């Protein structure tokens, strides 16, 4: 059991950072009729309903209509087209449902349920009497509301996973089902039919459907769909094409980064199909998009979570230590905020590659071992006190002493409780949101932050509390459009007022229930180390000109620029024009912020290296300007390519915690460039960091 979770829960094939380099280095993800520019007739027809929306929202402040009667979210793209229509789908923050079909799971293990072994998956599938199916399902439920409710709640990007079921011994009909280790009750084509019927009933809405088995955007062949033939894949692709005939965005004739939302609505090409295992599944059908080339992601990576969890397991914390050091989720607050802050940059980089950037904030527990402890506590009445202590130590939440979250939804809703504060902080800063995926979607486009799990949950204080999710992303879209392509549009202010009223109906909520992991704040977390780091960065931003310079020395043909003092070498630019080996050594805490190492003018054969071993080293500089916080990037320009090189000519080592955030590695030549993002939370927002990433 302890071996299962590390393979089946994770959506780990998405690139961890957007980069101009080939996506193959990532971690395990032109012709269309255009109406005249400006407000089209279709857009004009929805102007009056927009005004009605505003009046409806303002008529009853502080209340929220039921999802079935929601005046906006079921048709938000169509109704907001006068403001949003001039943007492309890649410019929008799309609310995403992670593992969208997991609300309807059976207790039968899918034949492709476990990435670690297709043989074991088959055995567990064929002999369910040997598997704790109901427990696995509890650990696999990422969502608790159905597809129609998700669509009506404003979700427009779906993580749709499927696997072929041979049904060899169960007597059932073979076919494609959805999955999350266990397979769905329904057939995949039936869920897709629900989606198609909904699109027919909502002619202004556009949906992105990402199809894979386990989020494996770049997996191919038998790795992508074990034991499934190319003929079986392409037969199902033919079914999908037939089902959505006339609605599919034709990627062979149009580029998504050039096609506006209004164009897609006018042509009724309103579903984008991003296919994993693109070549085999679709037969290289140009209508579809290759998910490996267009799905980019960030936020909440395994390396960050697992490193923290492993450290806690090595030296479990007690309640006093937890109170002093902050919980697992509080510790990730800074990570979430940093990644949301760099989203606009990553969106632009993805769009340039005809791709979409998204923040995937799932609901995993701090460690895979947590699921094992939850299993033992439920089924094995031995060592209960020890297992509970080990489980709660992973979270480090003071007062959470006797509750080990029993399932994925419990963990997701606990994480949502802390995510809501990072989201609200980012929104109040005026940052542009990317598309965002979350677990535990609730009615009316909200996410549940209370402790009562959406499926079979135990009653808890404030158990069904929820907070606006889709409305926040939609408001971000309108705010961005009104500052750019729709600047001066008379509908902007009424729409923003209406959206703020909607958000106010489901505001951020906090309460004190430490027994179930909910602490009242403060937010952002007042952790001494992070507060000191933030204060240091702000001091560095103010006094950057006074930053200590490097200590320069030589050792044979190696030139060292040593930045070992705290906050040293900020804004430093090292330009290399000679041969030999140059090292910019950023060993000091907060060193080399907004620094640059430019080796583009060095002769062939020169080698350059930047070592970002210091805590928060090699990060973009934090600057305060009116209504905005922004960073100056750290740049590394690699030397010219050297065909005769037998080793790395450009080395970037990001081993310091929180190092290399918003770092740019330019001209990183394949085979000559090594980037090590081994530090906790390092390389967030880093571009050019995929080649040979450690």
C-alpha cells in the first residue's frame, strides 16, 4: 500500500516552468473567418443583458443566488464578451477542475490505475476482492459535484482522464472510462455527451478539454495507455470527433494565440481538444492540439511538498515547534504567492508558444505516507497513537493532535482553507491571475474550505464553508481587459462593481478550529524566518546601490566572483569576454538579487557558472510601485555553442532554498547546459530551466 500513492495521485507530466526550450525536458506536463474588429453584432446583442446582470447583483448585496439561478457563471464568457471578446483564450484566467470526473468513481481499480505496474493494475482490476476499493476511492475523490454543476459554476478547463477497460472477467462491456486509480462508474463517452449537450445550450461558452490518463501530457504509446492498441485509441478519437463535430477548434487552420474569444464564439469553434499521446491517439490529426506542446503548469510541485514532508518525518515536530515554525500549509503560502506573482510573465511565455499556462494547486497531503497512516488508523487497530502522532506531525499545525485527514477531499479542503488567503492577497495586489485548478469545487463556482468533505464527510464546525473561486478569476479577467484591450469601455466599471458584489457574497473566511487544522491567521503567516527574509528583500530593494560587491579572485584559469555576504552583489552585472572558467558564487543569503552573468560575448570554449547556494539567492528584486509589486529578473546569458565541447559550458546551480525565482537562462544550448533546481522552492518562474533539469 505504501508504494501505491506516489504513482497514481500525481499529475506530474506537466512542465514545472514555462520555457522556450523543447518541452521534452519537462518533468513527469491560420485561417478563420473573423468579423470586423470592434464590437460585433453578436457582442452588441449581449450588452443589454450585461446591464441586467449588474442590476441583479447590486439589488441584493451580501446574498448569493443558487447555482441553478446564477445570472452570470453559466454563461460568463458570452455575457462578458463586450469586454473580454478581444482577448484570446490564452489571455484568460480559466477556472479549472482538477481530476474533473472523480465525483463519480467506483471501487474497481482501473487497468491503468497505477503508473508503477500495469500488471499489478490488471490484477487489482480483475480481482477486486483483494483490494480495499472503498478506501482507495476515498483517497481518489478530488471533486464532489458533477460535470454540469462544474460547468454552471464557471469551470471552462477540464482535466479529463480516461483509460480503456477490457472488462474481460466482469461480464461488462469494454470501453473507455474515466479514472483516478479506480475507474468511474460511467463511460467516458457519456460524460463527454453531457459536455456537448451543455455547450449546445450555452452558445457563448468556450471549453478547453485536456485528455490524458494520469495527466501525462508528454507520455506516449504504452506508457500513456498501457495495453491499449493504437486502433483502440483512434477509434475512440473518431467517436470524440463525431460527437463534437462542428464545435471543435481547428488547430490545423487556426492558432489559439491569434484567435480571439469573439472569433471562437462567432465561428462556434468552442471546444479546444488538448490530447495527451497526441500522435497515437489522434493519428496526428491537425484538428487537435498536442498537449505536450501546449499545456504548461506551475505552483505546488512535488519537490517542494515532499522535501518539507521528508524533513518533518526525519525529525517530527511537537505542538510547540509547530506553533513557532508554522504549519506545512503556512509554509507554502509564500510559494503560492510567489508563483501567482510571476503568472503574467509565464502566461506571456506560454502564449508565445501557442500554449496555456496554469497554476495547478491540487489537494495532496504533505506526504504520501500520510495516506498510509490514514489507512492504518481506519483498518488496523494496532499502534494507533503512534500512527496518529506520525500523521499529524506531517502537518505541523498546533492543536491538530487527533485528526488525520481520512481522504483526498479532506486534505483538499484543508489546503483550500489556506489557499483562499494567498488568492485574496494576490487579487488585492492587482496581479493577473493565470488559469487555476483546484480540488473540492463547490456550488456556484466556489471552493469548499470547511472540514466536512463533499462526499461522505463528517460534520464539523463551519464544515460547509466555501469561498468565491470562479468569480475571482472572472473578475481578474475583466480587470485585466479593462486595463488593456477594453480600456475606456463604459461597461467596465459597472461590471467590476457587480463582480465585487458577487465576491463579497462568498468572502474569505477564517475561524479557530485547530483540532481540524483551521487556524485563524494571521495571513500572511507571521513566521519569523520568512518575515525576516521579506524584510531583508525590502531593505535590499531600497538600498540596492549600497550592496556590497563581489570579492574577485583567480585560481588557474578560473575567475571567481564571490558574493558570500548577506545581500551582497545585488544588481551586479558580470560581463565575460575572455576564455577560461568564470564562476559567480552567490553563497550569501539574499545575494545576487537582480544580478546578471553575461557570457554571450565570450569566445567559444569559455565556460560560465552561477552558484546560487544562498538562502533566497539569485532572485528577482522586489520593487514597490503604485498599486503593484514587480521584480527585476536575474539573467544568465550562456556562452556561444561549442561543437567541440565535451562537458557543460553553462552551469546554473539553484541549490539554495527559494533561490533562482524569476531567473532567466538564455541561449542554453542542449548538451552544454546544466540547470540544477535542487533547492526547496527554487526556480519558481524560471525560464530556460528545463534542459537537463535535476
